[in-house]
């Protein structure tokens, strides 16, 4: 399994993803720089969280123009796995790899707290090792994590079963109080129609060790690793 | 007189009015003339005024600060550098410091607080350390003061806005409200970083001919005379000083942080310093001062944001996100390459000289020439008059017998738990990213925050603490208690203190009563540091926190760092399981003087702060740490503001699932004192019954009084025979105590 983690200017969680993949999960990781072209063999490219270009414009709006994103688009279109966490999710939406948008939290403030997530679908590589209805616990930390899509897009997300994760309460119910940012239908993570591009607001990389309070993030990463063991990744 | 590129710049004549406007006294001006052997020109006057400001020169505090113990076996760098550094073994060290940004935060809360965070972060990565955690100590006016909500929202958003964006976790801190801060809020920011012991960098200029390199943001007119502003008291019209507050750009600082740390892996630089207060002037002269060198700057090479800036403005600008470094000659292009990668300017603006002079040029014409010593070592230092305030005796008078005990102690506890100083601060720390860097073992809300050190079994515990009410009533005892409580916080998670940093926030040093408070607080801190064996490795003094001659309470804020040898053994303050035994380490006395109970329920700030025996304090702390290290305890929580009842309630409701408790205490003192007394050297712990003997053995060895006072379990908080309330209700009151008052 070959992971590539991109550092954009302003990426903050790149080190966290790299460390947890290497140290906690024993994975092979290549660190990628946003100014370079994407070159080499990868099974999964990760766009980490943070504040690319300071996010002074719309979150992720600048990073999509980074040179490396050309290769990432091509890799995704050829069926390669792409994972966007938080700011990475925002970049994937901005670049059109995922539908919808992430807007200001309804509470208007940055929020940082642990949340419960419910696995909604398991026929995407990212959740293939998990069970439908399984609960995961990991933190969210963002100012603009309110997922929004118009009715038509939502309809097609539902129809194609692209909603992979929802915010739920400790009992697994997608209630309003369990929704930290006002996301439509409590959506926490979605994939594209081809099911090879996945974006989520919560941070699995901060939940890969019992010492830090949860190992549920590792379950997501290991799901990806398991899926890659039996699939062929495109060469770019 | 000389020509600037785009306009004529004529140095204005130096008149007595101009000297006074620069905050320099007649004596100080005489001293300048003596140092130069002539009258200064306008630019030089500006340089002297910032370097001799209280903020940069510590002229009123140096005499007393000498009394603080700064040495210890593990101290690698004490006060005087950008940050203190302490060895934590295994080739690693931690750099940490705390700094105030009080005045700017009052004038413009978001940017004031944000740039405070930016400044302390630069102090840390300047040392070569990767910042791993920040904490903040905040003081606002009364919760119902009309400005408090605006200031609190702005400060918290500013701290979060900067820290979140740069990717350094903010692990909480403390926040208090008191009317003494109505017109002078306090924002003290603490950051800790991790550095390899053999890769520590300092702010030093050495080696004649080595290039002086400017990196980071361009220079603008923002913040000119910020250091001077921080060295004056507020009056009504000073609130108009918004333009002296700088604007933060955390994105640029993130690039600067990564670029500097990348550069520091190479062997290209001699020294590096952040351009903080007094900007280019202080960074260049302090670096030269430490290296015993001189420095020459060509100001026309400085990257500028605005046209037509004068040498005076360039030297005094406090634009953010800038660093000054001294490189090894011949490595300039390598250094530039690294900054180019991160899209940052890196420009050679001068060189190190051997004449011990600070020389500033504008297009090769000299505009300032001052001996470095005059700006650094020979800056004025005063032993200002100090007198005990006349009110001191009077405020200590307090007759507990005359205080009516509340009829309903259930109601009293509820009121106290909902008090803004005690209620949950989740509304604040929820706005801070406290997970980034994936090290957070104990998140905000506990006695101390805990992070792991990747690649080791060790951890670090961090806390900021201070009780200004105690310091007001008795500044010496207040100074002792501030240090003692910070260390106790660390003991409660199982850490041993390794060093402290402080922010000393006071009124005007020109007021003898304030100076007396300052001297007393320092003496108190000294006593506690010696008894608890904690060296002071860095710090900051903020005077002039007063408005219209009314000073704030003396407020020393202590930032303390503790080392944990086995990170998987730490405990949190919250009760874990029904059936666990609750034990009180230490002893409760009738000590309500200066307590939160007295203030919030009776509106009284009087009496003497609680008594402390530093030997007992040290013993209680060691007992707790040892019990945690031996895995005897399930939880440990310091008893402080609000006393035992509040501490016990927090143990019940602070965790994820509220748990009840039943307490039976045999102390024969009045009920409100038993519940709310703030007697020192007390820790509430919980443990499995089978471990009770082990704890007894440890306590006996340290000569610490311990008493099994109750059992965890049930839906109610019961303190026989005084209090009986449902924990769900207490949790509701505590959780909304702050937010309900901000609506």
C-alpha cells in the first residue's frame, strides 16, 4: 500500500496523517509538495486538513490551482483513491471532484469537539472494512464544515448511496443536537459516484491511538488499506 | 537631512516637547546625550524611546526580577532569551514562555489577542523548537459589564483564529472575571515547543561581515510605538489608539514557521530573533548586544508594504510575522532558496560589524549611530520607591463570625457552580483546535493539559494559573499560592514540575504602592519556587495596567510545565466508577478570606488568603504524583476556587457521564467553610477500595494527612448533612453558567 500525503502551504494536519499512517499503522507514506507534479505509484492520495493559503478566500479555493492538483484530478478520474479530510474535503469540493460545498458553521464559530459518526454505506473502499450502522468516534475542528448541496444534488447523493458518514448521537440517531455544524441531513462525509473519491470533515488521523481517546480513525485508514490490497491502482 | 527614494525626509528638530512625547524623562534624555556625546537626531530619539521603554528595558522590574531563582539542573536556557529551555532527557528539550498582549487586546480584541498568540509562537520557533501547545490566561471585567461580552468574544475568536490557522493546538488555560479588569483586560499567551537539545538557536549576532537577513512579511506603518503604548497607562483618549495595534496574518506565520524550522536543520545561521515589540530596532540591537558585536543596517533594502516610509518608521514598525537572522557568510543563496520555496521574502539588509555600534543607513547615508551598550546593558534601571498601601491593613480585616451562614447550602453550591469564574469554560475552548498535531492526551477542562511526546513514553503537563484576589489581599502570600497551585495542578495529572514562566501584570511602577505589590509578589514566588524546586526560565512583565490611576489587582500569571515519565499512567480529575472510594489529601480549615464564595455570594473581597505550609504543599504534591505513578488512583483533582464542594462537584460532572457521590466529612467547622473554604494543599482523589492501603502507605511516608470521605455512585451529590442535589441539575447549572450570561 503506497500512500501519498500532499502538503499545501497552510496544511496543518499533514504531519498528523503522515505520523499516524507510519507510526500507528505501519504504512508506507510519501510526502508530496503542492508545487510538484504528481509522479510515482500511489494507491491513495490524501489531502490533509489545515488552512491552505490561509483560507482567506473560500476554503480550498486557492489550493485547487496548485500544480499537483492536475495530477490528482487525473489520478481520481482514472479510478485512484483520493481522501480529503476537512480542508482536503473543501479542496475536493472546490475542484469539482465531489459535489456540494462546505460553508460557515451555522453557529458562526469555529468548533472543536469529539463527535459520533454512523457508517451509512460500506460498498466504497473507504468503509469496506466497516459495518453498516457502525458508530465511530473522532474529533471535528473547523469553522466551515457545514455541508450544503441543492435538492437535486442531494437526491442524487441519496440515490447513488454516496453519503458514507453522518453525524449521530451516542445512540446512533442523526439528531439536530448531534449535528455540530448544521450540515444538511447530518452529512459528515460523501464519496463521488465512482466511489473512489471521499471527503469528510472529521479527523481520523487524530483518533488512531487509545492514548488519544479513540482508535476509530485507524479503522477508516485500515479499510482503505484492505481495499487496496485487492484492487489495482492507476499509474500517473 | 537625506533623500528618500520617493520623497524628501527631513529629520525634525529634537525639541523638549518631542522628547516628552517619546516618553523619555529629562534625566533619561541627559543620559542619552552622555551616551552619544551629543544630542540625538530624530531617528535616534525614536530608537532610544522604544529600547528604553518599560516594555523592552524592564527598567523598573530588573532590580526585583533578580530575586527569582532561575537555575536548575535541567535548565539549558534561563531568562533573557526569546524563551527558556529545559532538558527533558533523551536528547530532547522544551522551550516555553508566556507573554502579555493586554493593551492591544483591550483596544482591538480580535487582532490584539491574535497577534499576542503570533508573537509568543515566534518566540518559541525562533529557538529552533516546533510549537506543540498553547495556553491562555485571560482576565476580563465583571461578567455584566457592558464591554465584557464584546471583549471576551473578540479575544477568544482572535486566539482561535490565529492558533487554529497556524496549526498549533490551544489546550485551554484559564479565564476569570472581576470588576478590577473592567478597563484593563489581561491576555497572557503561553506556548511550548519541542527542540533537539543540540539544535537550540538563540538571538545572537556574531562574526564580522556575516549577513543580517530580513525574512517574512513586508514592513508597514502598523504598530509604530506599540512598545511605548504598552508602557503607559490608559486614559479615556488612549482608547483611540487603534492604529498602533498590529494585524495578524497566521498564514504567513505558518509559512515562516515551516521555513525557519527547515532552515534550522541546516548549518546556515548563527542567530535568529523574532521582530516583536520595537521591531527591527530591538531584534538587531539585542542580537548584537548578546554577541558583543556591532550591526549595520541599510534600511532602503527593507521590503516595504507602503510607499514613503521614513527610516524612523522602518526602525520602529511592529508589523507582524517578521524575523531577523544572522547567516554564515557565503550561505545567503542557500538561505534564500528555502524561503523562496515557502514564497517568503529573504533579503540581506546589513551585516555584523566589530565596532559595537548600531548603525542605520538610508541609501548609504548614516541616519543613526548609537553604541549597542547604551541600548541594551546600559539602559536605565530604577529601584523605584515602594510603600505598603494604606488600605492593605483594612482589607485584611474580616470577622468570619459576623458573616451569616446561608440557610440553604444546596442553593449556595448551585450559585457557586454557576458563577462565571467556576462554571465550565467549554464555550471558550470549543473554539480552539485542541487536537492538531495529534498529541493531546488530556484536553482542556482538567487541572492541567497533557500531551504525549511522540517516539517516547513521556508526556508533558501544562498549566497556567493565578489568583489575583489573593494577591490583592496579601501580595506575598498571593505570589506563593500562585506558584503552589500551578505545581499542584501538575501533580494532579501525575507530572513533576520542571520549570515555570510568568507574566507579571501590574499597575504603574511609578506608583509606590504598585511597586510594593510587585516586590512582595516576587518574594512570594521566590519562596514557593525554592520550596517546590521549580526554576523560572522565562517571563514577561506588563506594567501600566491601570486606567485613570486605578490599577488592576496585582496579577502574576504562572505558566508551569511538568514532565511525565510514563504517559499511559496519567489520570483526569473526574470520577470513573461507582463504588470507588473518595479520599481527601490534606486538611480543611475555616479559610474563607478572599474566596470565590465570599465574593460571589456575599460580594466581599476581604480577609487574608489561605495559609500555606510549603513543606506540606510539597509533600501533598509528591504523594499524589507517586500514587498516580504507581497506578493507585483513578482520578485526582486540586481543591481551589469554590473549595471542596465545588471540587467534588466538578469530579462528578466534568467527565462524559455524570456520577454521583456520597460524602461524610468529620471536620468540626462551620458548614459554609467546610464546603467552600479554599484551604491550600488539598487534592481530592478517587480509587478502588483495594488500593486504599497502598495510598495510606504513600501518604504516611510523606507525612500527608488523608481521610476517606465518601464513595462514588448514585444519581445525587450528597455532602452529609449539608447538601443533597441531583448531579444532572448541577451539571446543567455548571455547563450553562457562562453561556447564559453572554446572551
